[in-house]
C-alpha cells in the first residue's frame, strides 16, 4: 500500500528565527559564543550522542535523530575529525526535533539503514528539500545568533580594513576575497565553518550596513 506523501510544515526564515530565539533564551540565556550546543543536548534534552561509522557513505547524511528523540547518531568521521560539521549536525538534528516533532511521530524507522530506506521516500522531492533546509536554517541561527552576529561582524570588518590599509589596498565590501576573510574571522568566533558564517551574514544583510 502506498502511503500518502508527507509535507514539510510552512516556516518562513523569520518564523525559524523566532523559534531559535526562544530556544536560546530557554537553554542558553547568557548568549555567550560559541554556543555550547553539545552541552545543551546532553544536559537539557538528555539526548545521547552516538558516533557511528559509515553514516555519510551509506545514508548521505552526517547525522540522524531517532524518532523518539533519545539519540542523535553522528557519522564517526565527522564526530572525530570535523568539529564545525559536528556542531552543525547536532544543531540541525535538534532543529528537526523543534520544528518537525509531528512529522517524526509519524515516521517508522529504527536505524540508519531504516531511515535511508524509508524516510526520504515518504516526501515529495521538493518537500524533503524544505524539510532539510528548515533544519539547516535553525542550525545556522542557533550557532550564529542574530543578536550576537552584528558586533562580531563589525569588528571583523574593521580588522579586515586595517589589514588592507597597512598594505595600501583599497577596502571594498563587494570583493569576494574580503568577504571570505571576514567570514573566516567570524567563523572562528562562533566555532562554525566559513560557509555557515557567510550564509548568516547574507541572510541578515549585514554587508548592506557597510
């Protein structure tokens, strides 16, 4: 019997922003950075983080949260060798828990192999893309909080400007090399990848303020 296809709930980026603000206010009220996402998962949600080999190769994902929200299975190589991706994976999977609780209650899987075989197929391709994009947006907003980003961005821009001035190079906010340098400075502060920093800068339109 063919089951009806699942649809991702509608959340705008602003909807997800509000949910991450509530999440951070509740579980990390100090708003210090980098956000201790592993500590939050361990101590507030009591979710067990389980490194497992071959998740990336076999399921084409870095991690999966169990349908009862008691475990997050993380690719062992990511867990051991890629701290930025590891932190993003944890935040992404918590995003599924916060945003997609009702969907997870309807899913039937007990393992990574189960998940790979059953879960993506239950969505139309476009709906599954929305499902994952929403969790990515949640992760980026949690790890690079909107309230914390602007002052760090301003300091990074000032540092880049001083460096270029010392080298008699003209600062241009439209120069992708300068944008990349600023993103790397910000990534170091928030303990995320430069790609995550670039996306958050773009989504908050911070270059428009320069």
